[in-house]
C-alpha cells in the first residue's frame, strides 16, 4: 500500500515497529520470572511430539510454580526425567504424552517443575 503525503504528514498505516526502534528482545526477561528456580532442559526423544513438542525443544521449567491441571510439567518417574501433561482421566490425575498415561504412584513419581515456555529448534528436519 502506498502512502500519500499531505502537508508533510504521511497518511496510511504506521510502521508496526514504530516506537520499538531501540528496544532489544531480552529472552531472560521474557521467559524467566523466577531466575533462582528456573532451569532449561532440552527435550530428548519424540515422546511429546503428539502434544507439539518434538525432540530438541528447549523447555523453560520453573520449580517454584505450583502445577495445575493441563500444565506441561517435568517429572521424575522411576529414576528418569520426563516431560508430560498433567491432566485427569476418569477423575484421576495422570501424566500423559497424548498417547500413554502414567498414574502417579507414591514416591515413584515426583513433579520437578512446571514448563512455563518452550523454544522449538528448527536446525533439523521438521517434516515428521
């Protein structure tokens, strides 16, 4: 779209970047609310692909944030770290990857933290 100039002023749409020329994006400020309790993990494997998190995705995990239903969480289950969705199935809280569910059983499953954001890496084939 072309702007028309009238009396030294442009008419039309202003640039979406107007007013942001000098601002840089600070990923620490944007993604980390509680630095001492925040960790970044790289997701390995394709367990969470069904929920939109392919292997290689970086997970920002806040240990101080209380998990709620329908949050993505990092858990320790049978000695392994896993990323799962905390949800309810048949009235019972479970951890799922969209295909399989893990029912929390005593001390075998511990919630490590809540995933507050994810960063998908596209330096690999994303076609599958």
